[in-house]
């Protein structure tokens, strides 16, 4: 009788995810882009060109925030995976944290104290809090994919839909933001402070119901084998750091995110000062997102045929080639610049594959140690995203400053070349290094399938 009950439980757990639940899961990243892509794309230029903060001050704000994230993100992951509630381990944070994320994303685009010391302190505090709340919401959200299903194909589809949500969000933010900002800028040809604030407010309001849909439609079915025993924090840290495959994918994500998200943080400078048209931001920032959204739908069949690691590696190489095309194009050769962005965008499929590799690394470590670290493992994704933004925003701004950049003036030819190098050449190199790093991953997709089968048997013995 006991065995029959267990079989029934296992049948429930193995119930296939519906297409609806997969699609609504992707709405979480759509919501995230409304608040965080807008921040990542426009906050640095808002600080320098609107508030008037010095590039050195902006750089320090970004670096301090990211140093704190190095502590804050893993802690949030450990807290989330230890949470026990009727709503699950991860879902409650999405429901209760998203309104605060919306609020602080708007507050980042305020400068009530000007560009003096008080203004720097205000910017730093609000940005750091916004980053912490982003962590509070998005680390549990990322961890959901690994606990909504044990099936590798379903996980790939979940992360593919997440990538669709991310890219659709970026399409909307990048295509509409400049026009919305101009519309609220009282006739100015460039965005004013009011334009930035009102655009952030609109996106924040839209994001909240999208997060709530994810909360309402997601279910956590994968539970740790030892869910009745509290795992010490030091054990979690040991398992995360000792998980060689998680460390490999973390390295890949750091390089990948720095190349992609870091580039976003400084691309605005390239468009405004090298290409000379604020509204071109909409075109050039949207092209890669459209390509990414389209290609995300092709990930599952490609991965089935060629394997996750190989598809990831080739996509990173081709993205780097696309950026080289942009880098070597003259600033007035818009057709070549667009062509490079199309190549860059068409192969923008690395993020969902990286997330699937994180899930594989969590399964690997659970089989090896008996400890499941979903939340902490997915904290590496959030941390990689923030590090990428930080390097683009902090080191990128410092490099622009070293090339002679000054806000709101015509830049010299040398400065424009420096901006081009920071925005296009350096990210291209990082994509190539990330592709090479993929060779460190030696788990085949068959190996990860075998690991999940062994975990099923282990969980069966645990339940019995």
C-alpha cells in the first residue's frame, strides 16, 4: 500500500508542464526587463548627463553596489532554498518583492539632491537597495525552472520561454524608451530628467501584474532529497564552491554577461556620440533582441541535435563576429552597423542554455553530496548579470573618461574611437573567451540524463 501511494506521488510530480505554464513563466523575465534593462541601459547616462555626477563617482557607485552583491546574492539564494511555506520555497519572494522592485526602479531615476556629495549618497543608496530587491525577486524566479520539472526537455523549454520573455522585454524597452522619454521631455530633442522618470514609472507599473501571473501559474514539484533536515550555511557554501560544473558555467556567464549586459550599459554613449542620433538607440538596441526572441524558439531542437555545450559555444563565437563587424564599420556606414547587429542578435541564444547548464550542475551536486542548492546556484546567474552591468557601467565609464569623454559636448575623433572600442571590440573578445571556456564543460547531455535518473531512484528510497 505504501508503495502505491509513493507511485501516485511520483506520477503527480512527473506530470507534464503545459505550454501555458511554460509561456507564463517567461513573463517573469519580461517584467524584469521593464525594470532592470531600462536601469541597465539608461542609468549611467542619466547620472552623468542629467544629474551631473562625475564619471568617477558613477563608477564608484557601480563598483560598491557589485561588491555588496557578491555577499548579498549568495545569501539570498541560501535563504530562498531554506524557505518552507505553503506557497513554496521560491514563489513567495516573487509575489511580495515585485512591488518594491518596481518602486525602487523608479526612484533610481531621481536626483533630488543634485550632483554634490548628498546627490552621490542618494544615488548610491537607492541603486544598492534596488539591486538588493532585484536579487530578492529574481534569484527565486531563476531557481523556479529547476524545480518546476525534472525533465531536461521541459527545463530547456522553460528557459527558452524565459529567453523569449527577456528578449521581448528588451525589444519593448529598447524600441520604445527613447520615444517615450522624448514625449515626456517637453519638446527637447534629447531626454530630460522628467522623461527618464516617467518612462521608468510606466515600466514599473506594467511589471507588477506580470510578476503576479508567474506567481499564480508556477508550481514547485522538485523537492530536495533531505527536505526534512536543515543544511548548515557552510555546507551550502562548500557545495556551491566545490561544484566544479557550477563554477565552469559561472565563469562562462560572467564573460557572457559582461560582454552582453556590460555592453548595454555603455551602448547609449556609442549611439549618441559616435552615430549622432539619440533615437537610433531604438533601432540598434532592438535588432539583437528581435533576433534573440526568434532564435530562442529554435534552441530546443538545436540542443537536441548538437548538445547544449556545442550550441552555446557556436552562438558565442558568432555573436563575437557580429560585434567585430560593428567595430570595423565607419560611423556613417549605417548599413554595415545594422548588419553586424543582426548577426549579433540572430545568435543571441546563450542565456537559456546557460540556465539549463546551471540546472544540470545542481543535479550533479545533489547526486554527489545529497544537498540541493537551487537558490544559491541560481544566485550565480543574478550575480553574473550584475557583474556584467557593473563592468560595463563602472569600468566602461572609467575607460570612456580615460579616452577624453565629457558629457553633452561633441567628442573628439580619438574619444569616439575609444567609445567604439569599449562598446564593440572588448565585448567581442569576451564572447570569444567565453566560447573557449565552454570546452571546460565535459558533461554530455546523456550524462545529465543519467544523473537525473539516479536522483529519481534516490528520491524514491528517501520517500519510502
